[in-house]
């Protein structure tokens, strides 16, 4: 099975002055802000019937909030980059469950993650992206899973890290690897011990995966950002063949930038 990402999207109507031409946006929404975000942006009314049914089947209020927050965040975010109202987006799922925008020719790709306390959505155009967030440092129990998810060399690197840094190192490696598999669309269906993410001398990260065809290897960009001192945020971007350098990633706040402005507030 190959880990090849889908090809970059077709030319799209937003090429002129496109805010995504020069980079990727990652939008953050704190779980505790979901009720306010939902009240201000249309709440359950923006979801499809099928999404509302999934929401209603969730037993725990936190799971419902994350589900609703993720649906609303992706819809609001996508509408920043295309002339489509938030309620009108429709999604389809790939073989391993990766959602993508259905039908529309906007060239947009997005990916979502939700963890206890944070929902994040990455969006790119003409490129492919994956995102994953986990609380950092990882709990000591989590480190026991290292043999299942890291290559022997990655495990050794982890073991040789300073003991008080191992929880952060584990979380960083985990989110980097998961973001990569989410960009490819395979998620955990790809064995995490079958490829590795390594730190480069300059501080950056690189994915080492024999299943990426040779010419595509330079197109992959992996990053881990620290968010709110509590979360490791893994970002994987497969650049387009036209990109000539690293893709800048902008972190953006859903609450600060996506809520409708009060009437009379002309400021942007
Ligand atoms: C993708 C996956 C790694 C996410 O795991 P997680 O850490 O629990 O969850 P995260 O919060 O980081 O991400 C969840 C989101 O990723 C997206 N997602 C789901 N499957 C995905 C995939 N294969 N690739 C990329 N993204 C995926 C969805 O938007 C999902 O959120 P939603 O269900 O609210 O829409 C995991 O669900 C997985 O491995 N799925 C594939 C497993 C499989 O083989 N499925 C086959 C039958 S569908």
C-alpha cells in the first residue's frame, strides 16, 4: 500500500489575491468556547441531518461539544476561502475515512483534529495537509506504547532524551507522525512503526518513508508547534510541484477572527 498523497488540486477561481497562495492557515478553537462560537455562528442549524443525527447519538456532553465545534469550525473556515456559505459545504470520505470537500472546484484541502480542550483545522489550497493535536507532555503510561508506534531508532532517540523531556518528545513525535498519516488519508491504518520522523540539524523535522516516491520526498513538510503551553500540534503539508520553498504556517484564532462583528464595528 502506498502512502502517496492525492495530487494537488486543479486551478481554482481564487488564484488572484488568494490568502492561501503563500501559506497554510491553522485555525484554533478552545473547547470551552464552543457554546459561544456555536451561538454566534448558527449552531446545529448549519449541520446536515446526518451530522445532527451523529451529534445526537453522542452520549457525553464533551464529545458533543467537540463534534459540534469541529463541524462549525470547518464550515466557517472553508467559507473564508471560497464564495460558499458555511451551511452549504458537503463532505465525502476517502477509503480510510478522511473527509474532503465534495464536488466544488475550489482546490481546497482541509483536515481536523480534536482533543480534550482544543479543536484545530488546517486549510490549504492546491496542497494537501494533515493536523493532529495532543496534550503535552504525554502521560508516562503513554510512553509504554512507544514500541507499537515508533521505529527502533525513534525509540532509542526517545530513550536517550533527558528523562524530564521524554513526555514532550513522545507527544511531538506522535503528533508529527499522525499529522503525516492524516495528510496521506490513511490515518492509523498505516503502521506508525513503518516510517519515521526525524529532527534535522537546523531544528526542523523530516519524514522518512520508503513509500513516498522519490520525486515527492522534497515536497513534504512536517512541523510541531506548541499551542497554549498545553498542546503539541503536528502539521504535515505536501506542497505542490509549483512551490519553491517552505510553506509558511499561520496560526489563527476562531474566536477572534471568525465571529460576526457587532453592527457598527467597521474595524477589520
Ligand atoms: C484519522 C485518525 C488517525 C484520527 O484519530 P484521532 O487522533 O482519534 O482523532 P483526531 O481528532 O486527530 O482526528 C479526527 C478527525 O480526523 C479526520 N479523519 C478521519 N479519518 C481520517 C483519515 N483517514 N485521514 C485523515 N483524517 C481523518 C476527521 O475529520 C476526524 O474528525 P471527525 O470524525 O469529527 O470528522 C483515526 O481515526 C484513523 O486512523 N482512522 C482511519 C482508520 C481506518 O482504517 N478507517 C477505515 C474505515 S473508515
